[in-house]
C-alpha cells in the first residue's frame, strides 16, 4: 500500500504553501440575515471553509418534560453536507459531528444569557457547505453571530482561530495541509471584550513556551476577527434602523 509523504509546509522563503506569512490569516467574510425563515442566521467564510448557521427560538420546549425551570435549553447540530468535502460524505451524522456539536454547544452556551428564557429551547444548526480546515471554529462563530442576529441577549460574540505547528514553526489559522501534516493544532475561541476563553483544545505536542506564544498569536488573530464581526453586526442592524426611519 502506498503511503503519502509529508509535504514541505514552510517554503524556502519562510512563507507557507498558500503564500501566507506565519502570522497571517486566510481571508474572512461575514454576512448576517441570510435566511428569511430562521430567527437569526449568518454565513462565515474563512479561506475555503464556508459555513451557514441558523437559529430558531427561544421557543416553547416540546416535549415539556425536557424543559428546564431556570434557563433555556441550547441544542446545537453541527453537520457536514455531502458536497462539503472532496469525496462525497455520508449525510448521516458521524461520531465526529456528534462530538463537535457538543463542543460547539458548550462553548456557545457560555456566551448566551440562557437564564433569561426559562422553560424554552434555542436550536442552532451549523451546516458546513465547504470544508478546508477550521470548521469547528467557523461553525462556532457563525452560530454566535446567528444568535446575535436573532436578537438573543449575549455576554459577547465569540471569535476564534487555530494556531498550529508546521515544520517546527508556529502558524496562525491552519490550512488543510497544515491541519493534516502539522505537528500540533490548537483551536482557541473567546469572548474578546470579556477576555474569557470559551474553547481551547490541543491536538499534538507543544512545549510550554510554544503554548504561550501560540496563545498570544491566537489572541492577535481573534481580535482581528472580532472587529470584522462587530462591523458585520453594525452593518446588519443599521439596515433595521434605515427600514424603521
């Protein structure tokens, strides 16, 4: 059986295979209110990764015995469409999708004031339209923006980016080859205005100093994305203001 050889991830000129510097992110685009039938929606693209999220609720929980007396129940479904990868994906939810749904829900729940909506449910659907590394974080950001678009009170919106290690070099916002062949992958998400981390995972190995430098690099990228998110929200809600005038 043929085994693929690890490609060179950092080129002779110090740049990455897609031409970026080590601390440079892929292009990011954000659009809110993209689905008329959802209470809130957003589509976020980061490089070639594109994810749409829809929010329904808060609404009455059915069956009622599943409702919680002191807060809303948050349900999240992360799903990869069959056409999101190079090879057709089975549309049935995989074990990884179920795990990432839980990871995204726990991170997102930290930002929502669920206690304001007892005995209700908030449903979030994140559909991966195109996958090219970083889907959990892009899904989390699209979900957070869709929640804000639905007018649900939040402590802050969530921004996130991964830091990894490619050919021994720390790099910001991994692309697919770096995700596949790199020595480490550390997705980080936070509520920037509060300085609170809502998601941090590490796959691979980092020294303590690499971890600290990697976290600083991630926070730098997160602050850039946070500004883009705020601009998208301002643009979205200025539309409401203009319609109401």
